C-alpha cells in the first residue's frame, strides 16, 4: 500500500483497481490514517471475494439444473470473444444473456446482507394502506422482496428472460 501511495502521489502510472481508487480519494485527506486505510481495503477485498464466491456457487448450481443456460452462455461468450482469451469492458456490455443470468441468480439467491434499512422521509410515507411516521426505520428483506409474487411473476422459477432489455422492470 505504501508503494502504491508513493506511485499515486508522484503521478506514476498505476493499475486502475479498487486500491488505486481508494488511495486517490484519500490523498491529502489527513483524517484517514494508514490503519483505517488498510482496514477498509481488507474489508472491501474480503467482502468482495465472499459475495462473488457465493454468487458463483449459486450460478454453478443453476447451470447444473438448467444445461440449456450453459449452452446459451457458452454460445454468447464464443460469439463475443471468438478466439480471444482476454475480456474487455466492451465485451461485457455485449454479453446481455450473461447479465440476465447473473441478475436472476442474484434475485433467487441474494448474496448481500439479508436486510437493508432506510428511514421514512419527512412527513412520513404511506405503504400498502399503512402510514409510516416520519423518521421510522424501515427494513427491506431482500430475499422476501425477490421471492414475492407481487414483485415477480412465478418468483420461485429461474427465468433470466425477466431481465430482458426492453421488458418492464420487475415489481409493482
């Protein structure tokens, strides 16, 4: 990290990765010490690996259960990459079915925190005929929302086409 800090502050060319992004946002910020920076980086690094590993595990299960999905994914990758082995950001933008499959896997098996909270806005809010007063903590249970038939038709079925470009977004 110290080597990268020196490289960033001296204007050397450095990889455009999460560490560089964090360092660039902290350069000159005296309130961020090395211990905090290392803690934050390790948290991002470990959390990113764990959630990615979990998502890939669920993806493998889905592919095993739906071999036609694997065929479609392979066809798409071969169509975009050809014989190349390196994937670019432009390539990823072209892999629409892959993106749909990932969205659907994450809908069925969310790898984020089980809930998120938000405070109700000034003046309160009405939800499903209930008035929630201003400043009330509202918890959103990701797995419940993603499997709710009010939000998704046939919510327990794996269907990447629900994320087709041009289709209306799922939800009420």
